[in-house]
């Protein structure tokens, strides 16, 4: 199973749904964003971050400065509730560092935890 995620820096940081995001500001310079991404998900900007059979994550940056980050999360055969919770903690940590929010593209819901 594959899930597409977009990370944005909305002006309204309290947006709980992608449809509530009216405008965004830049996340940062590509070098800074790549360092942040790779500190949480090593290798995700140079191919994929892989956690054994649990999941893999690929990242693509858009713009210079970066205006959005596109992630593809692929569940592996060992994906579980524990994997899901671990991923949510990691994506929330990344979003907190970048002062941004992560949204599921399939249903527009925010997936990063409040900070």
C-alpha cells in the first residue's frame, strides 16, 4: 500500500485539513530541508529510507527555496500499529523542526501531531 503525503508551511498553522490551507510560506533552502529530512529519515532524498519490512519513504522537494515536500510512504509486509505510531512520531518531529504540517493527499487530513 502506498500513501502520498505533502508537507507545507501554512500561514495558518492550526489548519487541520488541507482544504483549510489558504496560503503557504517557504519551508527553507533545499540544503537545510534535506538535512532535516535525512536526520529523521536517512536516505529519503537520495532514493529511499527503508525500515526493513515495515515501510519505505521517498522524498521530493519542490522549489528553491522549498515550498513543499512530497513524500511517498509504502507499507511493507511487517507494517503494524506500532509502525504507524513510530512513523507519526517521526513525521511530527520533522514537521516541528521545519515548522510545517504534513497532510495525507488521499483525504486531505493532517497527519502530523500537534506541537
